[in-house]
């Protein structure tokens, strides 16, 4: 699915160049984060689901518009063919037959690897892997809830909804 830059630009009230800048930044961030620098977008900025920072820090209206643009584009990018992250053999802690992950990360004592083509999420805590079927969800980002003693991993999807690892179906490994 090709992104219609003109249509997205019109929808959000930005130029095509601004939309292309965000798209490039999102693709560099594997569709779940972006670092950009464009005057129309408030200068230098960063985005990931539920977090936006722009150089024009007190322009809250612009923040909302840039966040909406990034969220829409992240959803479109998540529908494109997957571009796996390449890791060295010694850094692989997930099942080898899963191949390369679409998204990897860590939050405090936990680390995770998401495999879009396999529809699987692997979470490792205390050197023990738990494997989940993510169902129809396409994960585009993650965060952690700190109120819990060990924290709770939260995953953001293509439709903006937030799900926790408890929302996924465990798979016997």
C-alpha cells in the first residue's frame, strides 16, 4: 500500500514535504518512533505513541496536529511489507526459528521482540522467555507502566489502542 502524501498533507494541514519528512523519520524508527527537524513541524522533534516533543514546546495545538500526523503515518507504515531488524547471532535470545524481529526493545528488567510475520511477541524476564500470539494486533510501539513493582509492558497498535502483555494469548513453547 503506497502512502498518498498529498492526501495525508491535506487531511492534517501540512505540506507534502513535511509529510515526507515524518515518513522518512518513522521508517528509520521502524514505524514506532521518529526524530525529525522540519520548520513546519515545530523544528526539531521526537515522536512515539503517547509521547510528542517539538521545538515549539508551548504550541500545544501544533503538538496535537503533529501527533495525529505521526499516528496516522505509523498506522500506514505498519501495513507496508515488513523490514526486519538485523541482529548478530550472539545477540539473539528469542527462538531461532522466528528469524529477525520487526521490533525489539527493553524496559527495565524485561526485554521483548516482536515478529510481525509470525504474529508472535516474545518477552524475556529473569532469563525466561514467554511467547504470545498477538492476534490481529500490529504492534507499533511500547511503553512501561511504572506503578507496578516490576512494571507492566504496554504495547501500542496500528489503531492506537494500547494493550498489555496480559491481553495476548500465551503460546506453549
